[in-house]
């Protein structure tokens, strides 16, 4: 499974998931996102600094070897790690924060 950032907005990352053989050319203009990170659902839009919120996300990457996903959170000066990119769901909480001592520090 690969993750493609569908859109990176002020406080949310919309994701489109595809098979491991997919490329960015397999994404179709106007395609709906499959899930959202940084918010509880597609209708929320509140920035924050807890493990399930972001403020100005910069992007997302997936580590194929470990299966973990990483999202940059620019306004909170941190990178969030998610346990498994294949198990990501709307509003998923990160399991680790990098570049800050804890989830609440900005």
C-alpha cells in the first residue's frame, strides 16, 4: 500500500491509498480522499498540538520497510509518526512525536 497526499491544508492532510504498485500517475484529478489525518473527520478544521491534530502540515511519507507513516507538522515544529500506514483511519493518533519533548509542546 502507498499513500499519496491528496491535499495538504491548514490543519489537515487528506490521503488517497493505493496498491503498492501504484504511482502518482494512478491518482485521478477530482478523486476523493480515502482518509484524513490531523482531524477527527472530513468536516473538522481545528488546529492543535495533541497526538491527533496538526497545525499547518507540510507533507507525509511512508516507510515501506517498517510500515510506519510520518507527517510533518510545521506550526508545531514537529514530525508525527503513525504506527502503520495501512491501518490509518480518520483522526488517527500518532504514536510518537519527533523534534519536541511531548505532544503538547509547540
